[in-house]
């Protein structure tokens, strides 16, 4: 297969999972390459996402690695065979690569969870709210790029508002609901939109109020995308120089635990809707 100039995060993840399987088998890259009639350079390209891997070779590698997790293997085969060119591809070269990687990640996710302390989650944002967020960026963006980012964010909402929505759960701190990212009218419209979406069967919104005792998890902002098997889950978090995609087994386990703790501290969905409804009237 031809080499890729810039693999996507999904392609890199496939390579990472192949490397994890090899290392679990106690094999060096050159040893694994020999088993499938390849070489170290080609193996390195496959494990970095620069080079693709065929279904046949992937299954042979899994067999040599003594991997008996059939669900994981089948999920990796699907990733290897994927040639999807989704709606996000029209933004390639126009927006930073992580924007596209997040959209692709969501497209293939089977469930999404968010924890937010300062902003309404992106999948619940109105156009005016998103525009206010992107307009506050320093250094300022040209208006044309701001509008590109807003349009991209609105299209991302297909995963929860499109014809085949996935289950979505958001835990939002009261601070994020009270902060007027835009003006009063835009803030009210945003809260009303959260209320509307929370009525959908596949969407659950929970609120953490200011007056909750013993809540020290305000730092626990996360975007959690569930893969077809737990090993392929991904957490996305803001990092000092961009976006971090987290996929190690230990870290994923920690974030699952963290989400459960934050969820347990939040109001039940019905009480959360009542809370947001009252807050909308207060603004």
C-alpha cells in the first residue's frame, strides 16, 4: 500500500493497536516483520499509521501475536479496510488537522460522553454560542476562518441530531450554563436549545450545581468517544499546544472511573432539566 503523507488520528490509532499487540507478544518489530515476509521499515510504517495494512496481513499478525480477542481483531480489520471520506474532508487544508480528527472520531464512535465546567459542550452549542467562543480566540482569527470553525462545529452535531444518532451523555457544571459567552439573548437561546435536545431519548444532560458539597472535580473536563470495543475508546482533552488524544488502557480506565464519579455527583436528568429551565428564566 502507498505511504501516507499525513495519517489521520484514526489511522495512527490502528498502528498503535498493532504495536500494542506485538509488544504484548514479546516480539521486536523485525521479528514480527519476518513472520509475515516484511521488513522492519514496513512494520514501522504500519505501526505509525504512515503505511496501510491489508486484512490478510492484519489477521496473520494477530495470529502470530496469539491474540484471541476476536471482537478486537474484527474491529481492527474494519479500521484497516475503512476508506471513508466523510463530510470533514472538505475542511482539509482549511482547518487544523485535529478538527478533522475529532469529527472522524465521532463519526465512528458508538457513544459519546462529555464533562464540561466552563463551556456548553460543542455538540449542544448553538451557532451564535459557537461563534462567540471562536471570536474570543487570541490571537484573533480572520472572520472567514471563524465562520469555517462555526460551520464545522455545526456539522459535527450530525452524530446526535442526524438520521442515525448515537447515545450521548453530558455532565455540565452550573458555571458553564451561567457564563454569558454571548449576550443575554444568545445565552437564553443556548439554554433553551440544551433543554430541547435533552428531551431526545438518546441524549442525557445532567447538571452539577454550585451548591453541591464536596465536589472537587471541576478540572475533569473530557470528551469520551466509545469505540466498537472498549480497547478502542478515546478521550480527547485540551492540551497546552493543541488537543491530546488519549488511548492507553490505564488512562482510559481512569477516565471511565472519573466520569462515573462526576455523573454520580450530578443531578438526575429530570431535576437537571428543571434546573436549566429555572436558570433560563433568571437570565
